[in-house]
C-alpha cells in the first residue's frame, strides 16, 4: 500500500474532505431509486483492487486523522470503551484477527512478528511499536480490544452468543450514528435493534439473527447501512447531542452542498475462534453533497431515494433537513433513467 494519509479534522473547523480517488471508491448504497430495510447480507470476500472491500479491513487516506479523532473522543469520554469481564477471550481473538489481517494486507505500514506467545506489533502510520505476550493483559498498556481498536478505523462491537441469541457485551465506539454504548452494552440482539422502525415489523432483524447464529469461522459477512449527518462529524453520540444536534437546524439552501453528508456504514461480522463470539464492525464513510453530485447517477438516485423515503425512516434517521436537501438535489435530476 502506497498510501498518503491526510491531515484533517472531524470536529471544530471540519477540514475533512475526500480526494477524487476516495470519491470514486465511496460505497454508494442504493441500487435502485427507492429504499427499504432489508437483510442484504453477503460474504465478506476480497473484491476489486482499490475498492473498500479489497482487504479484510479497509485502511484509507483518512486513517491517521480518524485514529486521532478516536483518541480525542476516548480522552473526553473513556466509557466509549466498555467490555464485560467474560469477553477477554473475544478481545484476544479480535486483536489477533486485526493484527494478522493488517500486517498481511498492508505490509508496508504494519508488521506483526511472533516468537511463540511473544509478539511484536509495529504500526508505522501511528508510530507505535509494542512488544507483548499474547494472552497476558498486563503486557499491553490497556485491554486488548481498546489497544487494537484505537488503531483501526470504525467502531467494533463484540457479540457473545448464548441462549440462542447475541449480546453486545463489549465494544469500542467513537463514531456511532446516535446510539449509546453505555446504554446498549449487555443488551440482547432484540433490545439493541428495538428502536428501529419498520424493520422490526417486517421481520428483518429476526431473519438476520437466525442467519448470524450459524455464522461459520472463516466465512465473515458484510452489509451496507446508511444515514445522513450535518458536517463531517464522526462522533454523533447521544452523550454529545447538545454539541452536534443543533447543527441539523443550520442547513440552508445555500450551504447544503458543504454541510449535508451521506454517511454509509460497511458493517462486517466475523466468527471468533476461541470465544465462539462475533466481532461486529461498523466502518463509516462520509461524503458531502458537493462531492457526491460529481457522480451524476448518484445525484439523481439519492434525490429519488430521499423523495420516496418512508416518513418513519426519515424521522428515525433524524433527517429534519430532508426537504431542503431534496430541493437542492432536484437540479441534478433531469427525470431520465438512473441506470
């Protein structure tokens, strides 16, 4: 990987932007001109060179800046990392999966060497070198999930499987779309997804749970989810709502292009070997409306998706600025096919 990492911010002065290359690889989530919740799970296999799924974990131009923002959030609120005691095996599973994948896929940037249980991890972009004993918590500066979770983009939730159900029993979460780890830790699958409208009524989460309970080791899966946000802010947690919530009222016809962002989540699930738990990744990608409309098909299709979006879904996603955005996008939709 010959990657140049951008110096940028996701708060305060918001200097985040996507290069033309990042826009091209953005995971636009809509395959048709309308949207409704679906399970939409597929195997998490490696795909085309340059795509966000070329490798197991995507490291892109925003890597260093996102890790720096994650560190700020954790310093301000250490409870963005929470893990129940029985999840320690799952923590080591996660650390091993991430270190091996990153060192194999990006050998120019990450290196893992093993001498029995004596491991050395080198993260060149962040300037980290750590020698530790695998399985020995005292040999790391913090618990394994927090240690490696600070070095991978996105949020990471560890799911314990028991009683024919899944429980969110540990996580490092600093860029969530308006949900609280402090509230959700320890919740069952049904409790965690309970607030989502329509999807529960049509059985989306029941079907997904049945599928995931049979997830096999070595056969991870993925899906895309989406929402929208104002400003390229990663930390849209309920705890900080007074900081970012008022931004929803700041959108005007003149600033839609800069302020309104489509946020797409690449959600991945891995079976973990020792614990038999699962790792649930939520990697968020942001794109401003000005950047998005450089692709005429995306501009046309997003306009139609938002126009037809079910009111309950719009309310759940907090899209109080939806109508302004639709009006702004309308000039990019000439009524012809978006295929």
